[in-house]
C-alpha cells in the first residue's frame, strides 16, 4: 500500500487520528444528549449517577449491545412488546401498574427479552423506618408477581462504585432466568 507523506508527518496516521477524534467527539455529544434528555425525568442525584454510568461505553462493553435510552411521555410503557432491535433499553422513571420505578431495563436479543427493574434507594426514603421497609417489600412482591425481577441498590453503593453497580445490573439483566 502506498503511503502519503506530508511535511507534518504521515498523512494516513493524521487522517486516522482525525477520524477517531471526530468519532470520540460525536460519541461524547450523543452521550451528553441522551443524558440531558433522560436526567430531566430522574428524581434524585443517585438516579442521575446510575443513568450516567449506564451511558458510559464501559458499562455495555462485554455485552456488545447497543444502549437505547427511552424517555416515555407520561412515564407509561406505551407497548407490551419491546422494540425488535437488539440492545439494552433503559426506561428511567417508568410507571408499571400502580408503581413508578426508578429504571426498567430490557435486554433484547435473538433469544427474546429479559426485563429488570432497578431501584436506587436513598436513605431518607427507604429502609429508614419499618413502614418504608414494609412498603418497599410489598412493592417488590407486587412487581415480581407481574413477572419482573427487582434489583435494589443503596445510594451508598451507587456513590461508592457506580460502575460495579451498573455492571451487576447488566449481568443480571442479560442472564436470563
């Protein structure tokens, strides 16, 4: 293959670096766009942190899946069947039945659909009193009875290591029951 040289060095290398820099810039812009759109519906800093980590390319690297952030108007799932395009779908602040969940994650591949509800709990509203703990347990049982798996993380877990939390959620999501 013939190489083109310029006074500034190898032109091919320069073009490749330019293409890669442009791709990184466009990827960062896409992440910013999806984050700003979805963060508006998140109700707490813990949820926003989890969302930001889900958007990070490292989170889905092992699944080789594409991430789709789904902001549903009014917070209701508008259809029973997830989109047919393979990937991981993240629905922040979605209403399922009578409950509003922090995140509904769906993994779609050629083997079907896997769903997981992720709750990221701040201390002030969860497990602080017996009533709060009872409400959360009853809610989890109701969602499980509807066929969902429910995964809860404390705010401390999310703040301490958001990548580990996101990876655990993805691992559970793609590991079909």
